[in-house]
């Protein structure tokens, strides 16, 4: 692969969209695509679309679609690749630094590349000169799991699990992996737990396990939220007790931050609102929390 340094404007050349290139990586979610569209509309198109010598778009499909939708001009830069597989690997390497792809997503990309990796391996094997004349002509199927794993930068064992999950997992489990609801390892554990069941029962069994996983996750989220709220209250009181509201100190504050009259008015309102907040906290502590602690009853 090398950059030919050849540049084109959209008025000079129409690029080719190849579905297997455009669909190599998972599509952007709606929010990501909207953010990219908004950036291009506000700041213009400043990053060239990468094409190969056959004018096929290698990188920049989303940007191309946005420019096409709004009739915006764009630029292209031509790269030379040994073959389409090398172009796909380059596009993947480029996008990995821009996107937060999960192991499952990377594994799905690797599986899309499997036929080309196998074809390349067979071609290389056919050119070998270190095989004796007595070697069998049929060498058996070529295991490309290692090559697939290396191509997308994940472990070989993980790649194997993703391949088996893709082939054997019920759809509900694959959907949970695609939505990043569970990890590959968790998905593998669930598959092992249900694989002895009849196929018609596996879907429901997986759904029940996923429901339990979601419930545990929600409990963890709520516990984490409670910890954050407790920490926030502690911090608020720790900061508040450091304040000494004397005329001199308040004067230092307004002068040190160069408050304008309208900003002082805003601070007055905020101060009264904060006072009301602490007053409400005190009332809850006095009328609800403390009596419950004294009587040994829980707070609802």
C-alpha cells in the first residue's frame, strides 16, 4: 500500500461504492452520523475520501453519503493497494483508532474477511517450494483463525469463541452481543450453559438468563448511583464548611472573580436557592431520617 499523492475533486471524478467495502465495518449509530453530518455542514469538508486505483471508496463512506445528500463538493486521494484484502485491512486499521469497536464487532469483521484470507493462504501454499515430491496434493482445510485474529487485533481464543457463537448461538444471544449488552466471554458462558438443551428450548433459556443478567446489572447501577449521591453530599458539606461568609471574604470573592453587577445578582439568587436546599436537607434529616434511626425502622 502506498499513497500515490494523486488528488481529485468531486467535479473531476465519481467514486465507486462497493457494498463489501461500505459494509465492512458496523454502521455509525444515529447520534454519531448526525454529529458527523452537523460537523461537515458547519465546518465544511476538510478530510479527503480515500479511493483505490479502481476509484473504489476505501475510507470515507459516511462522509461521501453526507456530501452526496447535501450536494457538497469533496476531495479524494488515491492510494494503491496490492488487492482488496489489503485495502480492507488498511480501512480497518484506520477506523479502529476512530471508533470504539467491541471484540464482537471486530470478530464479525474478521469473519467477513475469512474467504479472502483463506484464498490468500491457499495461493501462498500453492507457491511453496519446500514441499517434497511425495507430499500429498491435498493438504486439508486451512485454519485461518490465527490470521483472522491478527487482522483485527484480538486473541486467537477470543476469535474462536466469536466464530462458534456466530454459528451456534440463538439469535437473542447474538443480538445482546451486537448491542454490547454482554461481553464475548459472558456470551460464551451462556452458550455453554444452554448448548445441551434442545434447539427449540435454547432461545427461551437464553432470554431468561439475559433477563437475570439485566436485573443484576440494574442493581449494580443503582448501587453505584447511591454511592455517587452519597459522595456528592459529603463533598458539598466538606466545601460548605470551608466558607466563612464575612463581608470581607465575600468582597474578596467578587473582586477576585471580577463579578459584574448582573453576575452578582445571579449569585444572590443562587445563594438563596442553596440555602433553601440545605434547609430542605436539614428538615429531611430532622423529621424523617433521625426518627427512623431512633426507632430502628427503615426509611421508605
